[in-house]
């Protein structure tokens, strides 16, 4: 049993938490997760012992859903046991990458037990090189991508391995209070046009979601991609992530006989966390059209850069955050209607997220972390989700999809890597 520190017994669910829980269905389970590859000598017993010592600093991980229908809350789990949350699922023989991906996909299709805190780590492997794979699933109602990074730093990474990146994340823009009122007057029409525009055609990922998942992973070199994006288009890593996804989708769709799609509208999450808040979910977002019809990779990157700069300078993510917060205060039911509207596949076709992971090598109970990938569950009528995370000199993509609707997901992962290689090759020599 694990005792929790002196903190409030009950923590009310935020409007964001409630909105995320409402998206669950018979086929959508709502996970976010980290796939962490560690050295071969990992001991599950030592991992549990380390987590037992450190989890008291993260009371949210020992709370479960509770309260009443009128006042839902996170409440302490009096029956909390680490054995229920850290599970040894290793195999007596080495597993291929395909076998491990199948196991990861099966875990991502499984629902977390709502009678317990909504997270679990399954230890899989060994891989053919002897390394182990930690599959850490956290319900999105408990943590967004940035909070999951903070959880990993506090719970998993060995303290002596070096600093982790600051809490600033992709797309965050400064909030200047003096400009708020003027911005509301001047830019509201543009904001509505950019963020509430509907797609004319049907998304290629719009279909009836089933219960089975498929996963795939891609890895590219971070620093060469960053340098090339800056040199070619004055672009950021986040712009480069979107460009890699754009080029990868263009190749993958063409290989499947679909070359008619010229733009794909994506949702780009933006963290609104600051250095002081302890909220599990503090995300906003903006929408952006990926130029699939543009054949030139450099031109695709420049278009994405221009569109993302426009949304950042117009503070679209902050505007969206304030609008949804106001709806929650005035009419929770109207907020629910707006959330449903925004999840329509004609509003966006694909969610592409990117968060910074550790900037330096880390380890878990003495074993080096070889790779970190993010995964996030798909949503109704959104059969594909792409999540990226940086780790040291790696930029790693995790793809989660409906296994019946999306064919050749590994081919899409390979296409993303090819597009990244093409972008890196464009950097001026020297």
C-alpha cells in the first residue's frame, strides 16, 4: 500500500477532464502513452521499488475516479497497489518488432480499469537485442502530453542522468494582457474563419471506428532536421514535424491510389501549461491545412511555416482556450455541443501532436533509455493519430490507427522517414 502526501482528499474534475471522458465510447478508450525502450538488465522488481519510493510526490497517480454524478472528482484509492499498475509481461523468448508492435496495439485497445487510478505500465520484451519495452498508458483525462512528460521525469528517470527540458512546449505564445481586448476586436473574424472553417470533402480517415488498433513508429535525426528546416524556410521543429507528416501522407496516399487530395486539415495541440500549474490537462489547439497537393518538399515546408506563424501571431490557441473556458462557465451543455462540433471529421481529419522529451540521455533504474515514442488513441471517425516526441538527438513518431480502416501503417511510418531525409538533404552544405 502507498500512502499519499498531505493534499486535498478530493480534486474536482476540470471541464477539460470531463470533455475527454465524454469522448470515450465502446471502441475509443482515450489513452495517451509512452513507449520507452530500455536496456536489457531492467528488473521489474527494482522498477516497482523505485516507483514506490517516488510516487508519493505524484498524488494524482494514486487517485481514481469518484465523487457523484453532479460533482465528479478524483479521490484517493484506498486499495492502491503498484503490482496492479506495473505488470511484468515479458516473454521467455525474444520478440520481433512486428510481434512487439502487435502487443503494444493490443494494449492500446484495452480499457483501463476505472475502479483504479487510470494508468498502467506493462513491461514487454525482450526485443531481439535484449532490450525491454515499457508501455506506459495514461488516460488522457489524467494527463495531456506535457503532463505525461512531467510524470516521466518525476517517476521514471533516474535523477542523476541530467536535466530535462523546461515546461515550455510546441506552439506556446506569450500572452500580453494589454493586447487582449484589441485582439478580440480586430481578429475575431479572422480567428473564426481560420478555426471554424469546414472541409468540403470527406476525410480519408473518416469511418466507423472498431475495437482493434495498429501501431507503427518512425525515427529521424533531430538536429539535422532542425538545421535544415531553419535554413530552408526559417521553420521550427514543429513545422518540420508537420512537413514530414505531409510528405509522408502524400507518398502513402499515392501508393494506395489516392492522389486526388490536395489539402488535409489537421488539429495541432498547443500546451497552455505554465511553470506553476499542476493541472493534468491544459491544452488548446489550432487547425492548419497540410498542402498535400504541393509536389516540392521545400515549398510544402514554407507553406506550413507561413500558416503556423499566422496562427501564432494571431494567438489562435489562446483565443480558443478563452472561448471554450467561457462556454464552460456560461453553459456546460453548450460547451459539450461545441466539443462535438469540433470533433466532426469535416472540422479536422487528423491530430498531429509534438512535445519535447528529455534533451539529454536518461535512464530507468540504472538501465539506459534507448528510445522514447509517444502514442495517443484515435477518436470516433478519426482513424489515425500521429504523435511526435524528441529525445536527445532523436525525433520519434508514434502512429496509432484503426486496424481495419488503415492499411499498411508501417508504410506510412517509412514514408515519414523518407520525407525527413529529403528535407535534411536540402540543408546547405557546411
